[in-house]
């Protein structure tokens, strides 16, 4: 990693890309892939998948985003990716 590279912060990502939308759901996999694209766009180094998922789960819990398990993935309920 170069001296100028920064780690993509989960909190910053969530604030920029996650917003409420009733009836809309996203899996942790979809959110992770969006996070990687966001990191690439802004020249951040993305966290590994498992680390990102743990940190995102903490952020989502603190924000009151409901979840459920579907097969082997976590689904975040009532959220959309992008800008409101």
C-alpha cells in the first residue's frame, strides 16, 4: 500500500451509499461489492470481505437497520444503494 493510500472506512461508505427505502433489500454480498466499487472510485483500499461484513453489521445495528438470514448471507431490509 502506498503512503497516500487510505483504507475505505465503512462508516464513510455507509453515509455516502446507504439510505432508507421501504420494501428494498440488499444482501451483504451486494453491499460488499458496492463498497469495493466505491473504494475503487475514490482510490481507497477496500477491507477484506469478512472484515467489511463485521464492521458493516455493527454500523447497521447502530443505525437500526433490520436484517435476516437468507441461505448463507445476511439481508439488510429497507435499504437502497446510491443516493436518495
